C-alpha cells in the first residue's frame, strides 16, 4: 500500500471533522456524492487530480499535505499563483541548456535589481520617518 493510500483518507476525514462538517454537507459543498466522499475517506477510491485541487482549495491546504508528502498544512501559493508558475515552467520546458543558463543569469540580474529597489525604498522610508519625527 502506498503512503498516500493510507494518509489521504485519514487527512480527508480529519479535516472534515475538524471543520464540523458531515459527509453530506461537504459532498454538497464540493459537488460530489456523499458515497464518493465516503469512499475517499475509507481509502477504497482515490480522488482524481481535479478533485484533489478542489478539496485542497476548500480547506486551504496543499495537495502535498493531503497526500502525506508533508505535514505542513499551509499553502504557500494560491491556485492562481500556482497556475502562473506552472505556466512559466511549461514555457521553459524543452529549452536547450544554453538557453536555460542564460535564463538563470537573467533571473539573477532581476533579483539584484529587486534587492536594490527594496534597499532604496527602505532607505527612503527611513528618511521620511526621520523627517516626520523632526517635524513633530
């Protein structure tokens, strides 16, 4: 038995109970049958990827948490952000090594630029605060 086959049902049931939901109510919220939800919680069926996304979005947890890959519940990116990054990943998939090396150099330059902007903004914010204190 795969680790996910053991942990996924446990996590699904735990999250539902922690949120004081009946199987009927959660099934209604997710747009699935209560029987199917029960099968997921018993481990006799596994949800497809779209259903996993739906469940993860509903509980604001990561799919990795649901599957037992991590014990960290918190999602670091919203679904919209995840889709944006997946789109970028798809764009770079298949690039030749030379292109990937150039892309990495460009990313490094963008990080330097962003760090400089952050430092400038912090410095300006400090000057503004100092002037407000002196004026007060």
